[in-house]
C-alpha cells in the first residue's frame, strides 16, 4: 500500500512573521553599516587633519615659512603668511577642504571653544585686476588662521573635535600641546 504524504504549507500569518523578522534584521544591518561608515569617515578626517598639520610643520621648518590653518564651519583651508605684504593667503596648491554637511568641527584654543563661521571668499578668489576688482580686493575680509604652524617647529596648542551631528558617539579629537605633532584619538562615548 502506497503511503500518502500530506505536506502542509505555510499559513499567511507564518509568512508575515518571517517577513517582519527579515525586515527588522535588514533595517538593523543598514543602520549599523551607516553608523560604521560615518564613524570611519570621522576617523579618516581626524587622521587626515593630523597628517596635514604634521606635513605643514615639516614644510614650515624646511622652507622657513609660516603656515596657518583656517578652520571654518564647513571645512578648513591652508594659509601661508606673506612677509612682503604682512597678510595671510590661501596656498595655490591646496584648495579649501569641505567636510560633509553632517560632520561637525569644534576647535578649542587654551580650553576655550571657538565659534566657527561659514567660509568667506578669499581675496585671491575675486575677479581680475579691474578697478572694481581692486576695490573688492581691498574691502575683502582678511584671512586669519586660528592655528599657526611656525618655521621654528612650534604650533598653536589646540584641540579639534570631529564629530557626527546626528549621533552622540564616534567622535575623534586631534590635539597638540604646541611642541609635539598632533595626535588623532577616538573619544569615549559622550
């Protein structure tokens, strides 16, 4: 006598429960990957800043020039001091670096947080040598860096925190006491 095998299918409720569980796991994975991605970007930005300042310190000593770092609300730029006119100018080979809109930079000098402002146009970015261009150039705001990188090998003591505005964890700090090269380190959860 042949055996009859009755297979039972899945009910609609069982399928919905499985789909709900899979949806929750996929959502959790996406949030975790997004969080890891922004944490990695913050770490990379902090390390990039530490390396940039170290390279500028080496260049300052080798070239006998003074460099500065202007940290603004949406990024930072490298400046070079021109002794002839006594002004700071954006370097030709390094453009202003923009950080992602979700990334926050917080600079402290001597333990006092500074209010960072939006980027202004550098006087070098104005139109040609016309009369109006010359007037605009004279009236343009002067670029003044917050961090000085001197040819003596010294730099301004500072602490710069790089964080994600959307989260309360994953921040990094780049800091120096003014004599040692900057160090990038992860901050504990706030």
